[in-house]
C-alpha cells in the first residue's frame, strides 16, 4: 500500500509539472527578446510553379547573404556572385527569355523586415498566441528527446475579395517546448476555401509553415523554416505552388 501511495504521489507531482505548457511557453518568450548583436549567414531556397490549364512554368534558385543586427542597425551583405546572377537574370528577362530562376524575387523577400522577423520569433509567437485559442497540451518528443506539445487553433486571415465567398477555413498551431518552456519547433497550418459563383468555380488556399528554433544572443530565432503554399482558382484551372526554405547559421 505504501508503494502504491508513493507512486500515486509521484505521478501527481509529475502531472503538475506538465500542467501549464501555455503559461511556461509565455514565460519563456518573455525572456527571449535579447538585444545582443547577432551576426549570421542566411541560405534562402525558393521554388515556384505557376499552372494555367495544362501549361506550367517552374522557377527555382538559391541565394546566400550575411547580416548583422544590433541595437543601432541591421546590415545585410550580398556576395558578388548574387549580384552577378541577378544581373544575368535581368538580361535574360530583357531578351524575352523564359526565366528559370527567381533571384530578384528572393532578394526582395530578404529585406530588413524579413531578416528581423526571423530574428524576433518571441514577438511572432506571442502575437500568434494572443490571436489563437488554446486547445490542449500533451507529453511528446522532439528529435528523440522528451518535450511538451502545446496546441492552438486560430482563424486565418482571408483576402478581402474572398471573405464573402468562404465555405470553410481553419488554422492550427503546434509548438513543441522544452521542460522550461523554451520553444523547440512549431508547425502552423492555415487553409480556406469557397466558391466564387455558379459558373466561376471554387477557390482554395493552404499554407504550411514548419520552424525549428534556436537561441542566439538571448533572442529566439528561426534557425530553419520551410513554408509551402498552394492556391487555386476556377476549380483548379489556375494554380500556384511555392516552397521557401530559410536556414540561419550564427557566425562566431
């Protein structure tokens, strides 16, 4: 009987340690807004496919850059090879060639706002939590180690021209956290669909974002992020698909 009681008490204490993943996550985020200088490299891969009827065009490319952010400034440095490839892409476009790369699109996406966004994931996650509804939490594992999984639901943003035609929409956010609440990874899925009209057909959209976090100089950053997006119009006759991969590596 004494052994049974001891086990019951131990189980209850253990369950209590896992009872407030949402609170532990919020507390951890409050301590991960460091202002230390971060110097890192970023590798950005982009793949897109545009489909109209039976015709598709695919573009893909990869760019690398260096950046440094501190309390006073954010500096982005582009290697000469990226500038040379961008110039070549522009020359091909001027000649009317079909482009197979998307370097200009990539350099536009890696603007100061995007870089800071990747370096300030504590703010991003807090905003998502504020807008979401807590669903549940459970014990889980991440990369073979014990972790906690905290689940949320939210309503994804809808373009104004689609808002009045919706038939469904859903959003889910999963966050794996360590014992102290520090985020390890997250998975976010947002999708919606509807019908434009009797003759114009249906539309749908889905965005799947997978993130692996790291702590650099006291701030939570997206060390690896993959974003897959797909959308279609006119019952799938017009379709757009893309995949974006961001990798950050801190410099000593």
